[in-house]
């Protein structure tokens, strides 16, 4: 069969100029399908001009689409265009949003929705499509109709049993994948799930609260075949299993693998295991993304973050002493007053951070917070779930809220510290970076118009 895999464009164009990670999930799907002899084409809609035209030219039997909540309508529009084409392929949708809210894809242009791990599911779908079409026998599916029907839940697989992602599928795109100054950048997953129970995050619930791991030996085999010198570990929390990650570091050193690493870690993991981060620094760990979320212990407690400001501040000190860049992330509550915005700005400045990002608190479908605050949410518009718009009522008038949000980005990191971060980009890229910042802040300030 000819199977087309599509990574849709992002809902906000400038996001793809801040970071663009490779479509790793689709590379896993393609690897599995190739084992069965299928002809695979992967199109990245963030880079390709017209994925529908390119896709139709491929004449696929199956089109598989993936995406997040903010891309729901983009996915449905693509599905409609493919169904209306002369080839009218079989359309399958999977990914994060399909797993947490599959009924959003209960439309006539979509034939099946994959819930959970898709490598095995898509292989089985292709087999059934060519034979009996008995999709009810496949685990982890939503079958569109007047009322969506669901098959048995697919249990989580052993991550080591998955095929290695097929990066040949993205050969023509690989120079485009990056995260800010890290370019080109490869993405590698070593685990799935999280030990945290933050009520605004769905990642831990996707695995039923389990923390699933690949063996260090399996990860090293993949790293030996990654061409890029920069590697992003796209785990939900990379360093939780200290023994496993210490062994992985030892194996990387033994194999002589030389890369620059970027990963996620919780502040309490850093505080409890500074020696592990020192060990990783010595083999190439350059920066760590830490979800610090707030300037207030009461806010952290309300999010069920399981952290204190004291732990956050100690984590900042440890990474600074190790010479590892801390990429701190904070959440802006729609209930913020102007004083709250000032307090967050002051907190970031007090920590003397060189780099920080800010997102609007968004109760995504599939999270505890979404269930708890469902009655408060604005009328459902998936494209607003992009962490730049609010989907909850704001204490401030919307125009003031978005003005303060834009000012936060401009003021939280003082210029002399921001210049150190800008230096990572190199002189040639700086004009583009400044244009991007201007575009982003302008977009934030105008976001109130999107609520009309």
C-alpha cells in the first residue's frame, strides 16, 4: 500500500520559527509500516507549501494525520480535502488530541481514530483495509459514525519493542529542525510518561500514570545512528530514573558519542541528584528545560506541582554552578492581576535567569484541570488552546491581560542578561531573532481580537 503520513502546520505561524522538532511519532509509524513492505511518504506541513497537492500526487491508499488540540480544525480541513480528491484515500487520525478527545474527529471525512500508541495500530489497520476490514478487532480505535464506537483499550507496549524511528523519511527536512539556537536538532525519546501529577498536564495520564522506559542500550543504538550534533530528549521527564540515566551516560561515554544534549527535568530531581547532572554535563548536556511555573508556593500547590520555591531556587543555583543553561518555563494564570504580573517579573529577575518562557494556563482536554474547570471555559474553539490565548475568563480586561502578557516577555529578562542568550544564535541570525520577537509580542497584544 501507499501510505501518506502528514505533520500539519502549527496553528500560529510564528511558533514554527521559535522551534520545530522533527515529527518523531510519524517516523516511528513509518518505520513500523516499512516492516510490512508499504510505500511511505512523510510530508511536513510546517515546511511543505501544499501538503494536499503533494499528497494527492503520491496517490495514497491511506492518509494518516496527527496533531495537538490547537490543530484539530487544521486536521479536519486536511481530511476533507483528501476525501474530496479523486483518490479519496482512507483517512486515519492519531496523536495527542485524538487520544484524549477522539470524538472531536467524529466526522464523515475521517475513517478511523487511533487512541494511544499508533505503530501497531496503523500496521493492523493497513492489514485489515486490504482484507476483511474488521476494524472492531483492532485495539485502541474510535470508529466514527452517528455515535463513535470504541474498540478495546490498547495496553502500553514495551518501548524497546518499537522499531527505531525511520529518519530517512525526513531526509529533505532535517536541516530545518531546531529549537531556538540548537540547529540542526534531532529528537530522541528515551521514556514516556511522568512521575508528576500536575493538574494542568495530560502527559502523565496518557500512560495511566506509569513511567515507561527504554533500556540505555537501546537508546545508545539509536544515538549512534543520529547524524545531528544536537539532540533533544523529548521525554516528559528525562532524569527521574537516576540509575538508568547514569548508565546511559556511561554507555555514551564508552561509545565515544559526542553530542550536545537538551532535556526536560523537574527542579526536585535536580536538587536531589546534582551529581547526575554533573555527569551529564561532562558528556554534553548543555541546557535543561525546567517547568518552574510560578513565583508563589500557593500557586504551585494549586497546580499540584509538588514543588516549592525553595527547590526551584536551589535548582537554579545547581545548574548555574555546573555551567548548564537553565531554560525556565512559567505559567500565567488568567486570574492574574497587574500586581501578579509584576511579581512574576520580579521573581524571574531575582533568580537572575538568562532565559525564560511564559505560557497562558490552559486546561487542555484530558487534564484534571479541564474537568474541574469545565463550566468556566469559554465556548470550545480548539485553535485557542495554543498557550498564547486564554480559554478561561481573565481578571483583567482582555486587552489589558494580553498587554501585560506581552510586557512580561519583554521585561522579565533584563537586557544585559538577554544579550547573553542572544549570543547563542550567532551574529547572522540575530536580525531574524529580533524580527521574530517583534512579531510575537505584536501577536500577543492583538490576541484579544481573536475572542470576538
